[in-house]
């Protein structure tokens, strides 16, 4: 098997005295789409935010393409906390789409998308604009290039946020409940966009979702979180139709009942 | 007491010409206040506890002591430690430093109005700290507080007569000098009041309009 693109090694996370992740080992292969499911508070978001470096890791290591994300080796080969340059270098492989979009309200849609390529990656503005427009086309919003975020619906905002993340060409793209802040009638358009990216993209995906049907359709693998651990991890058919643990059975049952 | 129009017109040019001192002290002082105010805000936000507490302490101290006392200090006490400043420089520094502490508070509220999501997405898009500030946070934090900043500008303008206390010949001092030599104070002091009114009232209207414009956009 190829070298994994992301590798969690005994990752532990505490918020003060509260343990949220408990020595998790986990891998994502290049191009692999992994869905995370599990009850509220089980640690899915925290797990993903550690990869985006939005939370501090408490213990363990995360590797991206064989490089430590949170650590660097010193002269003697011991791990020490990574410098911010090192963090930025490794982090540049990761992108994230948030539940609440977080578009830049002071910029037009197109500016939102090309801001980071130009400012962060130092790309040529013309090239970035072209790439940005291609992305907008891909998410079906080319006609909104000059609109401001306040003029868009929630579904459109999330599609812009997806285009903004994609234009950075991340190798791993994280989605944290990308549709749960949307009105029900807007969920479909966003899922459709994510699915089309999944179908054509070489990027790996880490997708936190409560949309089981969608997870089944898009994911190569589903990992079930409970109590800060990954309790089961396997192909969608196994996880959804042949759960082994009581906890997953319970979760799926409760989930079906609320549908 | 009768108002003497011809006397008033005689002295008007002299008083009005001193306006340039008043206005340049306001403008230079305010620029200093803006820059320093932003620096205070950033220092107070520092994750370094010592930097945070020291900056916070200084700002509180300055904000809670009278401007006049600070002006006296800068002008009359600094020379004893080898820093002798002319009245204009001392005045501008006094105004600038004093108002920087108010503006720092204004910047703080503007910055805090930008939600944590903007910081997170900046991290996710791999912005440096610096670019996060200049491209994402400040462009959102500043526009909503521009009216408040404008009001401080007008307030500071109206406080410049304090600088006469450290011998700066601005417009109040000029009027007083005229009054002292002619023994007529009504006209010169009235002119001073009217000049302040004529300048600050339209300015406040302008700010009001700006405020509406900004409210429209956000
Ligand atoms: N910044 C924080 N400070 C303190 N506790 C936190 C913080 N963020 C999350 N937690 C706690 O960590 C636990 C895991 O939260 P997390 O958001 O990772 O769960 P989740 O699986 O994403 O849940 P959900 O499905 O509701 O989004 C919860 O108990 C939560 O209250
Ligand atoms: Mg969550």
C-alpha cells in the first residue's frame, strides 16, 4: 500500500481536565474519502481541527506526507514543537470547509477565492483569477463572482467556501458538517458539489457528517467515533449494515429512529 | 458691554491665522493617536502575559489621569530628565498619547466584533499572522468604528485650547493675547467659540453621514 497521506499516532487531546481524544491511531490514504460519524460530543470536530491546527495537540503526533505537523526533529533527532514556518509548510497540504462558511464579508465572491492564492501562495493574480473563475464555474456560481457574501443564500455561501478551499489545491480537504447550518432545501445543492469533487478529485477527504446516505455514497471508508475513540472503521457497507459493536448498533438505531 | 463689529473684523484675521496651529496640532496629534492606539491594542492582545499587563497598565494610567497634568508633565518635567520639547511638539505628543488610549479601546471593540471564525479560516487558508491582520481582521474591524474615531477627532480638536497652558500660541492663546492688549475680551473669545463651532459642526454632520453609509454596507 502507498504511503498514507495523513497519519495520526496515539493522538490524545484534553481540554483542561476533559479528555476528548484518547490515543487515536488513524490513517488516510492518498485520494481516499473518509467519513466520520458518531454521537454529539464524541470528538469528531476536535479530531479534524487538530489536523487543521485549530486546536493544540496534547499528546501523540500527526504526520502529513511523512512530515510531522505539530513537531520538528531537532539536531539529535528528538521531537520538539514545530516552528511556525514548519507548521505553515506542512499545513499548506490541508484545507477545510466549515459549518458556518466564514466567508470574508468585506470581499466579493471572486476576491474571497483568490485572496489566499495571491496573498499566501504568491500566485500570479491573473492566473489565480482564472483558477478562481474555473472553481466558481465548478460550483455553479460563476454569475455571482462580483456579489458580496451577504447577497448569497446559505447554500451559495457554502459553495463559495468550497471553491475557496479547493483553489488552494489541498491534498486533504476537511468538511465539518458542511450542510448542518443550512435550510433543508439548500442541503442538496451543497452535497451535490461535494460529491462531484469527490468523484473527480485526487484530494483526500475527511468528511464529518450526519447525512448517512451521503456518507455511504461518497466515502470509501467510514470511521465511527464514540467517547474519544474510533470504535469501528471500515467500508460503508460494513459499518452501516453490519455493525459489530453495541455502541455502533445503538447509534445507527437511534439515528434511523430520528430520521 | 457692546459688541463692536469693526473691532471684531479687525482681529478676525489674526485669530483665524492661528487656526493653522490648532488644526495642525489636531491632525498630527491624531495621527500619532491612531498609530499608537493600534500599537496598544496589539500589545494588550499579546499572548505574552508580561507584555499584556504592562501595556494594559500604562493605558489605564494614561486614560485615568487628566490630559492637562500630562501636558504639564511633558512640557515642564521632561526637561529635567534632559528632554526639552517645544510647545508644539510637547502638545502633539500629549494629545496623541492621551487619545491613543481611547482609540485603543475603540480598536479593541472593532477587533472583537470580528468573529473567531475569521481567524480560523485564515489559519485554514494558511495566512501568516501579519497577513491575517492586514487582509482579514483589520479591514473588517475598522470600518464599523470609523464614526467613533471621527468623534474622537472632533473632541480632540475642541481640546486643543488646553495647549495654551503650555504656552502654545494656538487660537485661544492668540485671542487672549489680543484681549490682554486691548482690554476687550468679548469679541476675541466669541470669535474663538464661533470658529470652533463653524469647523466642528459640519465635521460632525459629515461623520453622521459616514455612519449611515457604513451602516448600509454592513
Ligand atoms: N474549545 C473547547 N473547550 C472545551 N471543551 C471543548 C472545546 N471544544 C470541544 N469541547 C468538548 O470536547 C468534546 C468533543 O467535542 P467535539 O466538538 O469534538 O465533538 P463532535 O463529535 O464534533 O460533536 P458534534 O457532533 O456535536 O459536532 C465535547 O465534550 C465538547 O464539549
Ligand atoms: Mg462537531
